[in-house]
């Protein structure tokens, strides 16, 4: 939306988020979040885009961006705690290295405070 605040990417919320990629590339996780993939971020679980996407979004010119053709993703958000099934937990397609996409993200908040001192 034009003339609106672009919220921070890496965050945690009081809501649980279930996300899925139906088609194309997902803008917050360009690598590995293929069509048919989904993720669950339960209440107060930190999450956000992978490091490369975060850095690109943090340094680009802030101007209106439009969704590219061919991409389709969804997100369900609820105040309830969601639980995955045993089938999902034991599935061979789980990305056990999912957390690694955030390794190396700079701690901009703490760095900014250090600079002020």
C-alpha cells in the first residue's frame, strides 16, 4: 500500500502464524520455501525473512512495491496456540535447518544503542 509504514521484518507476535506458499517465490524466504511448503510460527516465536532478504529490504529505496505476477502465498493468524500432528512432526520433508536462514543477521538495535553511548 502506498503512503504507509513498512513494518520491521524480523519480529515476534502474540498471534500464531501459519503460512504457506502456493506458487512462485515467497518474498521473505526466497530460498527453500517452495510452492507447497508451509511454516508455523507459534505465539512469541521470533521469525522473519532470511538474512539476504532482510539486508536487501533494509538497504533498498523505500518506494511502493507491487506483488510480481505468478506468486501466491497465504497466512492464517490466530490468537490460539496451534499444534502440529504427529504425521507432520515425523514427516521426511521437514526443513531441519530452517533456523539457519537467520544466522548472521546484525543486531541493529543493540548496535544503535552502543553508538549513542
